[in-house]
C-alpha cells in the first residue's frame, strides 16, 4: 500500500490464514548429502538437528498470485493511493476556482488548456488522524486539524510549490457525515428489530439480519467477504463516514457546479491502510448513483479517489520540503460550499461563531465513531426509566451491554387457573387482598449489544454466527442444550420468561447490534497512525521508554480531550455573509425544542439534511447512503485463474511495493 507499510504495521489488516499458501514448487530443492548412508540407523534428534529450513517468507509477488487476502486487481488500485499520487495529481491538474454567486465553476483559458484539465480538489480528514498528529507534536486536537488544513489548503502548504500551485479548496471534517451515519445506524437497528425473520433474511440494506454488525471497518468487511460469507446477511448496509462524505462531495458538487464527477478529486486522510481497499470498491463509484444515457458510458469514477494516512501526511510535507511543525496553528479561509444548508452542516463554526466546534465522541463511545454508543443511547431515550449495564468479556476488546427496565410484579401472585374460586368473592374483598400483597420490581432485559475489537475476537464472533450443519441422517435427534456456565444464575423477569442475571449469559443470537472493528483498541490504533518508533529525535526524547500501548493512551487522550472552546471563524466576504443570512434564520428555526436530540446529535436536523441532499440531487436516500456486499470467491490453488495471468509482471511494474 505504501513504502512505509511493513509486516509489523498490519495490526489492522487480515493476517494470512489457512488460504494463504506458498506453492512448494517455488522453493529451492534440497540436494541430499553425498556422505549420507541410506541404511544408517539414526535418532530423531539428529534428524531435527540436520533440518535447518529457512523461515517461510511471503513476498508481494506471492500475495498477488492469490486472492486469499487481497486480489491483484485490488492491489493495483491500492498502489495508486499514496502521498506520491497526491503530489502527482496536484502537479498535473490546475485547481478549478469556484464562484458561489453564479453557482458554477469558472476556469480561465490557461487552465482549460492544461495537460490534464482542471480539477476541483476536496479533502476529508478523520478525527483519529488529528489525534495522532496532536499527540506527536504536543498540541491540541483542534490545532492539529488546523495544521493539516494549512498543509492541504493554506498558502504556506502544498500551494507554495508544484507546477500550478494547486491546493485543496475544501477540507471537510468526517465528524459531520459521521453524525448522519449514527442516525441512520440507529434507524437500521429499529427496522431490523421490527422485521420478521423472513424479511431480515433478504438482502435489503434497510433490514439486515439480527444481530446487525457494523460495516464501517474495511478490514473486517474484507475478511467477511472472502472467508465468512455466512455473516454477510448480518452486515449493516450503511456506508462508512469516509464513503458517505465522498458520495456527498461527488454527487452534490458535480450537479451544482455542472462538472463531471471525474473533475472532482477527493482525498481522504484516514487512520488505517484498509481504507484504501474501501475506496477501491466497485460499489462505491458513480455507477451506483449517477444517471447517464448509454451514449455517455464512461469508466466508473470512485467516490474517494485517494486515501492516505497520518504518517503519509508527514511524508507529503517532507516530499514538498515543508516543515510540518512550523505550519501556522490557525484556521484557513475557505470559500463557501455551494449550498447554504450543507455549508452550515459541514462548516458550522462560520455560521454560528459562538457555537462550539463539533466534538468527538465521549470516552464511553470509544474511538471508532461511537456507533454502538449511539444505538444504546437511542434505545435508552425510547424507553424512559431503563438502565444500561456493562460487562467486560474475556479481554478489554470484548464488552457486552444490556438495557433493562423495571417491571412491577406482585408478591405471592397466583396463577389464574388455580384460583377460579376467587371469582365468586366480592370485588371489595379481592381488592383488599391485592392491596395487602404489595409489589416488587424486577428487571426486564429489553436490548442486548456487544463490542468486538481485534481479529482474534472477530474470529470467535464469526464462529458463533456460523449456522449449524444440517443433519443428513433421517430421524437424528438434536443434541441436548449446553448446561449454563458454572456459578451463573438467571433471574425471572416476567411470567414465562427469564433474563440472564448478567449480560454475558445469553447467546450471540440475543444481541441486536454488535460493533466490530479490526484494530485492537479501536481506530486510534490503526496501522497508518504514527507509532512511538516513528517519532522524531525531539519527540523521542520526550517519550523515552514509552511502549506502544502507552503511546496509544496518549493518542486516545488527545482524541477524547478535544477543546470545548469555540473555534475562530475564518474571514468571509461581506457578499457571502449577506447570501447566507436568510438560510441562517432557516437553520436556527430548525433547532427548536421540538427536535429530537440523542447523544448530542439533533436527529431531526440530520434527517432533514439527508432529505435536502436527496431532493437537491434527485437521488434516493437509499442509493446515497447504503451499499451492498458480496461473497468473493478465492482462486487459491486454481490454475488459469482470472487474476493469475501476468501477475509477476504486474508486481514488477509497481517495484514490489504497494
């Protein structure tokens, strides 16, 4: 994926499994020693001592020769995503200046005659990357974001060099579209719970099978599609914040500015390398949302053109000869987005200067976007008086949750069938007996969920989700149910039902939602993040003797301790402010007491924003926000496979590195 990627960095990438093989014929044959006597009687220890086999090694050519992990086609697409590709694209295309008064892009004759034509450059940055930069240079997460913005779009950044001085027109915080993802994920869980088992077995993205599994982690998705297709009906059909941001940028800007999606170049700065695989997915292209006639048939245009990581951001600055820590720690001035409502949503600080900047999730939500946390908060809000119970699993990366609510239960209540003679008693006498009996409250479990991080835990999860093998023998009996774990009790909740006394005592099918992430510890521990060994001399002295686990704690602290203060708003033109006044009033009218606010997110506002996006582009919300997944057939061990032709030449062309 990148020259800085090594085997030690692959904590967020699928490790070679059973399907990862190296053909025996590629290994050198060992010649028998001439002095060896075939009739000599020896011991096993001597044979082991003579067997000095070199450790097995798997090169890039071997990886490209099979699709057990990454297919050759994916490897080619991923090879195009690096900091070098960013610089090459900026140097090959002039930036398209945008006029928001006319709603159309304007470009002069020199830019039209450029070798590759002009492009509109847009970037999106994840909060995990900002936290990694903040921990590295000892600044706040807000200032780290400003430094990244200065590099990508400021006058002292990438615009200071190159052939055309091209830079990024807008730098979007992915936290904006993350709010839309959280609202849609909670709605998806509600639909899954209200659907019948027959309905949830369908492939509709709005009704996945219970338990619903998150799909924001591309490493987990790659693992599921290529090794465990039985979990695909459980996957959430919702796009990730990276993909949803790319779809918003390509759909809206292409139509509003009257340009082809290929003229918009979207860069995503993400914490893990697997996001490069996500950007290369065929389902995340304009083919799935753009309406064009057969005569306009063009190659698919990806919603996200390139993905780089936190470490590649630093390499981007070094390659350009820019000192990253010397960049100004202040916001940059960017033009208004060509839609007032979307501009207020993507860049809220310049519409409401006293409004606090969009914050990251709280520590209870984790560092991976807070999907599970928002679903739990939604369930708690819909059931007044309910309580949330948390239980740690076998390790810190497995956590189980249950939501309970009190249920009144009469002491000494008797079954109706055993008390038919009570019907003959006077009503006053029966009421007196009931009043004397009293009531006691018991907890009823109404919702269960879990969090599984890391591939070791994910392997246990998919094993539990695997359907049982059908029995071939007619009349065979089902095995008896497994006994409950030792020292584990159940408590009654209502007549005819029993709920586990602890969250971990139920089966995997009892969960309604499971947050799955490939990285142990969450997205702040992505493979593309800056590691403790990557720190410079100055930072290395400050972090002397710190382990990677301790360093991850520093990054998490930067992620969760985002400043609560308001961000200074960049200067805007007077004409632009006048154009926005009417829409500001409309936006403030939406923020009324009647809106539904869950987990600090105005759910009503987000839903209205999605409908506005759909109406503006003429594309259904389902097409904009949801995607599909497919089983990938491996060609390991098959001769004449689709990806086996010319693979060695392909590996040589990219110099043996991703």
